[in-house]
C-alpha cells in the first residue's frame, strides 16, 4: 500500500557556492503537523526559481523511499534525511517505473494529478554534495515527479495514497523522462506522450519539437526537445581558405567582400540570413582576431558576400576596410546561425537598421530568386543617404516581387537626399510605423539592427500580440547569460582568467573577442568561460539539459562526464567539455 511518509517544506535562502551566491529552496525539512496543500504550494513551502520550478503544473514534488534506498547503496551514503532530494512528499510506493503521466491520487483530503518528471538542475547536486547528481537521476531512471493540485486539502505523514484514476496511454515517469533526455526516442512513444491531456505545457512543447525534428531528419542530429532552435541549426567545425575576389563600397562606412574558393571544391550553400566567422590576422606577430559577419548576397555555392561596417576603433573592420586587397586569402568558417528565412506563405517583414541590413538583404535575394508571391515588407532605417547601403540593389530586388512594399526612414537626412525617392520619412524607426503602414500582424518578422532597435521592436511586437515564434532576430556580440538562481552575477567585460597563464590549447570565445590558453585547473570549458566573465548559459552542469549547448566553430573536445545525449553536429556542451586542440566557440 502506498503511503505518505513525510511532508517537507522550505523557503528560499541564499547559500554560498563556488564563490557565488545562489538563491534556492532545495533544502526541505519535514513537518510533524498536517499541512494544507494549495494550488501552487504546500503551506510553508516556496520555490526560489519559478522559471525552472513551481507553478501550477509543478506544485508538489514527489520522491520515493525506494529511490532513497537505491541511492544509499549506489553512493555508499547513510546520511539521508527526509527532503534530501528537495521533495515535498516522501512516499512509500509510487515508483517512477510504475506511476504514469495523468494518474490521479487522493492523499488526505486533497486530489492530485501527475504532470511530468522532475527537471533536474545543478541545485540538487549542491544539496546532495554530488555534482553529477542531475545526470545520475536521469541515467538511473529515478527522477521523481510532480503533482498538480486538482482539489486543495490537508495532508500529513501516514496518510494512505489512493489511486483514483489511471492516466491515458500508460506512459510511466521513467519512460517519459527517457524520451526527452536519452537518445533515439521512438516516434510512437513521443506521439503517445502528446496525447496525454495532463502532460505539462513545457514538456508538450519539448515533445512537439522532437516530433517536428523527426519529420525533418535532414536537419541533422541534436535534441530539439532540449536545445533551442538556434542551437540546432549548426555547421561543421573548421575554417577554409577563401580568396577575396572583389571589394565593393556599399556606403560611406560599409564595404562588401566577395569570397571565392581557392580550389575546385564548391562552398556550402548557406541558408538566407546565416553568417560566417572570419579568422583575421591584422598583425602578423599578434593573435588572430575572430569576427562574425552576415552573408549579404544571394545563396550561392560559388561565392559568399559579406558586408562590414567600419567602426572608428574596430581592429577587424579597419583591417577589412583599409588593408585587405583583391587576391588576399582569409580563413572563413562554414555558414551557421538560425536567423534564417522560414518557408511558408505568410507575409514577410524584413525590418532592419544600419548595417543590420546585411542578413535581411540575403533574405530579399532569396525571395527574389524564388519569384515569391508572398507579401514582402522592406522597412529600413539609416542616418542619411551616405549611410544607406544596398539602396539601388534593394530597389531592384523589390521590383521583381509582385507583392512588395518598401519604407525607408532617415534619422538625419542630408541636403542631397530626395524625400519620396531616396527615403520615405524622417526620424528613427519605432514600432508605430507598422500600424501606419498597415503591416499585417500575422507576418513573419525578421529584425536586425542595434540593441535599442531590437529591444524596441521585440517588445512592441509582443505587446501587439505577435506570437514569439514569428519574431526572429539577429544580434552579434555576447548573448544573454542564463545562470539560474545565481545572484549578483558579474557583468564585467570578458578578460583573461586571473592567476598563471595556462599551457594548454588556445581557446577563443568568438562573440566575446577573447582568446586565452586552456588551463587544467578548470574542470571544463564552462568553468574557463566563467573565470573569464564570458556570458554563458547553463542549468544542470552535467551534460543533461543542453542549456549550455554552443557552436563549435573549430577544434575538438572530449567529455567528462559523457553527456546523456550528444549535441548537434558542430556543437558542444561546454559544461562537461575539455579541449583536445585549439578551439573556437561561438560565445
């Protein structure tokens, strides 16, 4: 007979971990009296990270006494107490191999429904004093699970757990967990999971992504249920020598380089909107400089075109603009990136400012090459006529599209610019221009430009009700960090780690513009990146969740521990990767 052995609660607190402060409620303590279980919590309990834990679908976490006994044997531990795994309910029975998504249970006067397995993160490793615990829980098929509260009521230690309904499809917690986190899930089982009404929305979204990936196996390896779309669209690591076939000035501060192979091998055909990474050597006796540049020309296997804006103190852009010559050979990566033109028949809005025009220019080329009948809105902002790249080229391409619309805005037009011919309005582009132009909100929106421009339109479009999966944006430079629960995270400019200089391979963080030497005092590339204040993303830190999955531009790594499911080809999991040679990472 299943029984509730202990009710455990805890409020978030700050703890010290690896020199940082983590806000967490992973510490739970048993209570003796009966407790009221409400829609979101047991009375006296709370979650520190509501993005990863808590909410209606994850109101109560359940862990089993049988798993306690298993881990005591496996870890040779005898110091466990109730709440050790961060659970609210410690139970006898209800094994992960038997409980199914959608099962309903009566405990005390409350009614519960099983919604999903636990999503393990690094904090359970802190609580258990075992850094690999997040991976172990999944690998050993003992994650535990969450209840949704259907009827609020009181519960207490000793209450019998009565099963009142079986979930449809009979998909156990252990099986559901393996479908998402372990390799090669069966399509029929993913489809089973999606037929279960009680499955939490987050897990439904993950399984929908897995199913979509199965329908398009040509997209390559990787786990679409864990990695975000921009992590899955990848390229093979490595640089290839390409020669500069021509150098063309597009505006007062933008030049284009046309790059061609130095041999007879064709180039990889890029997707419209992708970028390449250049390894430049402005100074022979200095380390190379890495920069990412969008491809701005038509998708082509014979030549690439990139366009570069000269910055006043930009080492790379000054080199490209003033020192390169036709015939010079550059090291160029394969095309990569997920800011790509999506297929379909929805209207397309290509919305850019300044040199942000480059990737949407490639999209406009692709639409013209397809003779697309989709409505296309070309909306561009520049300072003035002199700073307007591709002006005539864009007009010529738009003229080839039967349903094209154009709006160009100058913030500081010069005396020679002609209103109604060179540009259409004065001022900076804001989201209000969309309503003024009658742009349909059911469009796919592609945004590229300065940070303030992107923020204005991303927020503005969301406020107007545009779905998030129809707002696509591209921004170079270091991305936003994801460090769940960490308080007071550093926002310093990336720098070499303190202490002695490592003697290992060269590690380049391409977006951060930093190259350092690997040092074996770090356990993995994530730790090195953190020591350099390079913005990073992570959650489990043990190769389970793929939050840290990043582009491997060049080089190779090995893993300690091995991830449960491999990243996409051309990617790496920095939380458990160590370099085998000089390595360039898209961070």
